[in-house]
């Protein structure tokens, strides 16, 4: 549905959906109007619905409309395939009211899918005769394929129809990042060795030259862009930097393929949808509470979006700032400091209340970030002396542990200190903080949290490039640029032949190279702080043989695991489907009672079925702090979720691994082994 979380999924599915809307149409003197409907390639039944209104009357009507050809040719495809899969393509050929006779049938597959042989056949069809034909469809590398069917027959009957299908990798993407200094008059060659470990068709390469020390702006933006979940924190963290980095090239897209403003606007609307009636925000929606600090973070994003001319509903800001103003004294000291900063930006902060907080409650603040936010709040309400003192304390306490903070880290806090320095009036004396950020980035790789990524990007913006133009060369051709960073996105052919990037300036520049793709070799099972065990069971509780499945068989997928670390984890579980399966239902505390052999299910914050995946989020371990609106602090150290799938497509399919991880600490994760599924025709 339109209000569902952004948990990833297919780019296309080979189904036909028609939803058309005319908008208001004036009637003529006879109370009539003609409305043209541009119906796409579709066979089936539509429902036309009309609402009419006048000053004193309202009415409605609906009518069924059948859309078809005289001879229908409808292809049934798997919803998707994975590289190397072999599935079935079915063609329903029905002479509804065409002439009886011989019909010439041609079937083609292109792109990343193929048939064993081209299909060109003649079929004799009597009136109202139906034929169901099947062929094997093979998947190549990841990407998009197309299946086309053409039918010609008596009476000059001709029809041609096409269907798109996606070949989605059975493995999740990973990245290799390299950050180094490129000395003056030196060059680096980016070639095929960089992407040798990735499958063809899944790779992307970005090269960035920057005077900003060590922060890979394009790599961070792309990492956030690929993050598959859509809770309040991730929605905000993904979109917040895009308010300031609106260059499509930074994310590796062509201008025709991506609109940064649309992405940010969608995020704004999603955050708005998660607001409750009192003005606060939920984690996955208005009925799943979020931590107070994250709710302030969401308001910070909305205010920044408004300032960047995004469409933020005024009632949302009014309700949110009003809630924040009423509730701020109930927050923990760290969240209060952030809230005062956001209220100051929103024009609702009372300087006397902020001074009172600094004088009476600031001793409860832990860590440097909250002190920096308090300094920014004081500076915004014209208290520069108090702001300088608070920012000085922020620098002194930047390494102080924050025991009750789940989403932060020393790296995030240092990056945020840099990002807030100008507003807090403390942009001087940050050299040590900048150097420490660079040191802490070494070896982090894919293990940066969304918070770290977002605030590092804000820090990079605050630092800026400065200085003279950046001189560089690309395959010997000289260039100069005033903006920072300079991003080069070589295509596949360029990487294959090698791309030479040179520093033509007189000072070193920072070079960041990011290669992303789906690994060629299957990833082995892994356990890092969490465990995961996936079992396939028949409806009577026996182990299901995935190599002897038959079409229409139903199987329970039971996934369980444990929290080995014992700490608190807000966990995401992602289970990609094999192409021959479709999810029929997600089991809950009521429906699981029908299967006595299954243990009790874990209470989830969200559990959703998609075309090609199952996703769930739940909490594990003991939280060492409580929130003013939620006294829960003890969650289980083990988990169990389950759903039912139906085998719908005969063939041979890759079985992806199950991934479970702490959404905010990627180093804590588990991964099951991959497998294989064979489904025989019914």
C-alpha cells in the first residue's frame, strides 16, 4: 500500500495494473460529459466509478468494463528470476470471438532472459477454443528482460504484446571502498580488477576527488541510498543530506533516471505520515512509538526541508513544534538539548527557558553532541557568550561515553560537532576533531551506521572545499572545478578498458574510489553477535524437501535465532524469496495457534510480505534506559518469526540467505547459508 515502509523490493513485476483518474469534469446542458480513457496494454475487467456533485446534491455510480482482443494472448511469468534460474513461461491463447482458422504465434525473450529456442508455431483455433502452452525461461545476469508475443490470423487479425521481468540477484550487494591521498602530478588507474569480485550487470564505480579530508561524500550518499528499510530514523538519515547534496552524479545516477528533489519530497511525506495526532512521531508509523531523540531528529529534518523550499505541510510543523514545546521538559537531558536547538530554529524557543535549562539541568548532559546542540540553541536566541561556553564544554566532553544512547557513536558525535560548529559559534579550534574523524573512518568500510553516514555528510558540507579550483585530469584530458567533490562515474566499458585519474594541482587531494555490486561467489553463513536458523516445514510440522516441491505445495518458513551479545538491538530481518515461491500469509500470534508444533512468535514492530521478500523488525535484549512515554525496557534475547509460502512456478531456483542485523550497528549481524529449490509441475 501507499503507506507501507520502504523495505526494498522489485523495480518491476510482470503484472498489469490499471488505475486512471480524470479529475473534475464539467457536464454539459444535458448533464453529460465524454471522458477519454487511455487504457494501457491490459486484458481483464475494469470498474468505472463516477462521483457527481452539485451545490445541493451528490451521487455516484459504477459499471463493469471488459477489455480484451478478439483473440487474447496472455503470458503468465514468474514475478522475478535470479541469475541461473530456470522457470516456466505460460501462454494462454483464447479465441473469444475471432474467426476460426490458423493463427501464427511468435514468442521472443530478450535482455537478461532467454528461451531454449525461438518459438514460431501455427495453431488452429476454433471459435471459443483455448490453448495453454508452456516453455522454459532461463535467466542470465541481473538486470531486466522482456518477453514479447505476436499473433496473426484470419481477417487481418494482428496483436503484439510485451511483458517486462526483472532478474534480481539472490545475493545482497556489498561495496569495496578505498580512501587515500593523491599527491600532486600523480595519477591512478581504475580498471576491471576493481570489480572482478562482482557479478556482471550489478556493478557501479564512483571516483571522487576532494579537498575535504577523508570523507567519501559520494560513497556515503550511495550507501544511504541503498539502505533497504524505511523507519523514521532511516527515512530521515537517507534524505537529510540530500537537502544539501542535490547533484544526481553524486549518487551514480543519470539525470533522466533520478530526481533528488522527488526523493527528498517523498521522504518528507513519509515522515509526515508517521506523525501522530498530538504532533509526536512513530518509528514505523503513527502507532509504533519512537525514541524521543529520534522524534526531535525528524523535526530537525522537516525544518531543514522547509528552509530548502521543500513542500512541508504547515500543519505538520505547527503540530510538531507545539508538541515539542509542551513536552521538552519531560525528555532526558540530551534529548532536551537537541529539542531546544530545534525549537530555536523553529522560532518557538524562549531564551529564559533555555538559560534555565543550562543553569539547572545541563549537569545531566553526557557526551559532547548535546552540549554542541545546546550551544547552537543559545547562539540562535542571541546568547553568544553562553553559546561559546557550551561549545567549549562540548569539545572537552566529545569522548565522554553516553551510556544510555543507542543510536550514537563517537564518530557520529564528532561529525555532528563539526556540522554544528558554525551555528554554535565555535568553528575555530576544530582541527583536532577533524583529524580524529579521519582516523576513526579508517577501516570502517560498510560498517558505518546511518547516523554516522548522515552526520558525516553534514560535516563535509560544513567543512567545504575552499581555496582555489581543483585541477585534475581524466584519461589525459585536463579539467578544473570549483565545486567539491568532483565525481566521476565511469560506465562498465570505461572500467573494462581502464580510467586514468590524475591530480594536476600543486597540493594533495583526497581520492575516494567506491565499487559496489553483487558478489560472484555465494557468501557463507555467518554469526556476529546474532544467530539465525531458517527451517522449511510442511503444514503438519515435518521438514520440507526443497528439492522435491510440487506446484501448489504450501510450506511454513520458520526463522529463529538468539542474541549472543546480550545487549540491546533494534533488529531487522530480511528473507529474500526464491523465484518459485510467493508469500501467502504472515503468521501472527492468533494464526500460529493452528500449528501446534510452532513455538510462540516474537512481537514484531513490523512484519511485511512483498513480491520477493519477507521483512520483520523487532527488539532484542535489555534497554538500559526508559522513555517518558514507554516504560518497556526488557525484550527477549531470542526471536521467532514465521510465514507461509506457496510454490507457484515450476522450475529450478536459487534460495537466497536470510539476513538479520542490528539496524544501527551493522557489525552485529547473522546470515544463513544459501540453497536451492526445485519445483515440479502439479
